[in-house]
């Protein structure tokens, strides 16, 4: 993984000192909250419903055990003993005192971490496939390019005050595990016919109030042109993006209102003036960054298959976990492991300080000291010898993190909702807990099969409900919480936006409604191999609407 150079250390240290002074002035009453707001947001500090919240950057979701132990330390010393992993591969702390923020940032800096650009109208944390460098279907590791973008975008003077926040994602496989088509810029790393690396470039995706799927504006961008072309896109957006209405300020609105052909023309024209200049990436520099991400030395462990076979026979629960939470690795002696942070009835994405420390120990002992945070709010051990899988499973059982539900209905993405967020209209966490308890039976979940359920507590869609196979959006109506159901969304290489199927449901009704949707799917699917999203795309919304609304659906 990338290690800070002298510039990085000095830059982060200077930012901590600067923010320490700003916090002291705020606490002394020398500046108002309105004056402090833009200063704290540049350092990842939000004012939530009940307290300040700190969002810590985990670039492209990669960290080591030392860093995870520091995150655990912060949770224990400055918060309430837990952290919340987010859909941007970051971590949030919901209860730190403002007076402690400088100490927290100093602790983070000691392990090469910070909270810069996790908020504000700037380029946010660049995300990537959480199975990068491990997945068998990968063309190339996307993380070196995410790191190049991180270095280029950090406090970039031209792009620090954009019309609105800006999000970039990179994937390196045909199977999109980074949801690139619902980002402001999505980059699909690929090879052309000559075997050269480059990118398909997507622009204008996003969720929120106006969900849109990104448009491909270039089928193949050479590797060396990554920064010049990205700069061209951002210059067009910075110049023409709307600043009079924050609800229409994202680049997706610019793409929609300008038209993809005209916007592409403008980007290409801007790029012509840039592409042969100083932003052209020297191959030596790319390879130097790439060297930071060289995979660990994976020594041969041929005993793995026999060890797994024996352990599976001895333990049914291990076999279930193996089937759900273990991914095929590039190296046949190894595997990538998903550590589910979605225990039945638990808060999606939360991990306690002791759990984080234990996972750090597991990563150090069995995972080459490397971890990932997925945008699905889970943790990943990307390189585990198959011979060690049972030992890893047993260690996870000890800390209640061995739930075998990756990609099943209880593996729910959920935002913090009205329990924490000042923007939310409805609670997300209790709904997620109720649904996971309703579908607690692993046998039932596995019969249902792959089903991505996502919940947002407001239209900002931090829970990615628009791209859930089943999405739930919490809204407020006449002072009460109401939950709309969307069906047919997907955030993979076949991205689609879910369709609202009808009127919303109250908090006491929504779990029953989800069960009705699932039961309808089980009734209409061709066989157990037909996934929910495929069945929905085959039959459409009609049978689900009829099951949910009966005569109402027919009348409509």
C-alpha cells in the first residue's frame, strides 16, 4: 500500500496545526459557528443531529493493521467505543467532542491518515474495487490510479471550491464492484487490442434527489492521459456547473441539460489544450506508484484444498461461511474474505473498538497485514491462504463477526438516518435491524439467494437505495416517517435505477412489505438459479405491485 513521503507528512502535520488553532478560536468564541463551518468541513468535521461527527478518509478503502488499531483507539478514547464504516470506504465517528478533534487528527497523522476532503465541494475520497489485486477477473489493480488521482486532487487550488461535491470511482475488472456508473466520474480500467492499459470514461452518474446513470464519453483513454482528461472534465464542470441551486449543481445535471454529445465535445476541446502538457503521466511515475501496490509474496500453500475440505465436513457453519463470504483469488492457494459487519439485528457498518483490534490481529497473522473497506460497509481480507481459512473463521466467531451473509438479504447497506443525521427524514437503522431479524434464518436467506437491499433515511441517498435490488427510502409525511419501496436497481456493470412501486409504508408495515416482495419473487422465479434482479427484469413491477397493493395496483 502507499506510504507517505516527506511532502505528505509535512502537509498533514501543517493541516493538523492549522485546524488546532481554528478549533481553539471557535471554543473561545472568537469565531461563530457560521464562520467555523467551512473550516471544519475542510477537515471532515460535521455538525450532526446530536453532536459533531468526524469522517476519516481511507483512500480507496485500503489500510493496514496499525491503522485499524488506531481507528479502534480513537473509538475507545474519544467516542463511544465504535466506528461506522461508510459507502465511500471511509469511517465515521458519531460522538467526538469538538475539543478532542485536534488530538484525534494528530493521532491519525501518526499512522498516515487524515480527514481532509471527506466533506465540502471538492473531490472526495476516490474509491475502488475492494477486491483489487485479489479478484481472479481483474485486468489490472485500480488502486495505483486511485492514488495518482488522490495526490493530484488533494487541496487542488482549481478544484477546491467546485459547484458541488465530486466523486470518482475506479474499477479494474469487467465485473464492476465499485459502482462506477453512479459516480461523477467512473473509470473502467481495461486493455485495448494492442494490450495497452487505459480507461473507459463515464461522466454524470449519481444518486440523491435526481438519480442518473453516467454516460460513457470515451471508450478508451490511454493511461498517460488520466490526469489531463480528468482535469478537462472538471474544468468544464467548474466553469458551467450551476452554483445558483445546490439541488442542480452536480455534474449529472450539467450532462443532462447540456447533452452528452455537446458535453463530450467541450471536454475533448479542453483536453486538446492539455493532453501534451505537464499533466501527461510519465510511465516511470506510474510504475513507481504501482510498485507501492505490489501484491505480497504469496508462497505456495497447496495443502489448502484438503484443509478446507476436511474443515467443511467437520463444521456446517464454516461451510456456509465459506460459500457466502469467500471469493476466488488470482492465486489458487489463496482466497479473499469478506468480514460481514451486518450481524443479525446489528447496526450495518458498525464495528466496536475490540472488534477492530481483533480484526487487525487477524490481518497481521493471516492476511499479510492488509485490509480493505468495501462500499457495501464490510471489511475485506484480500489475501488469505486457503489453508488458514478455518483459523480465520474461528477467530471471527470469537468476536461475533462470522455472519455468513455476504450478498444476501441481511447484508444490508444503511445510512445512519434520523438516529444521527440532521438531514434525515426517517430512521434507517431500526428498519435494517427489523428486516435482518425477520430474515434471520440463513437457510431461508440462501434459498432467496443474492439480493442487495439498501436503505436511505432521506433523498440524499447515502444508503444507495436507488441501486438496491430492493431499495427503501425514508421520507417524512405529515410529521410521520414513511418508507417508499423501489425495485430493480443495480450498481454493477448493468447499472439501473430502481422504480418506486407505489405508496409508502409506515415503520410498522415496511418489514411485512419487504417480505411480501421477497415471497413474490420466490413464487415467480424460474428456478433457484434465477436471481432476484434477473426475475424482476424479466417480469417487471406488475406482480410485485399487485402483491403489495392488491386492488390499488389494478386501479392504477
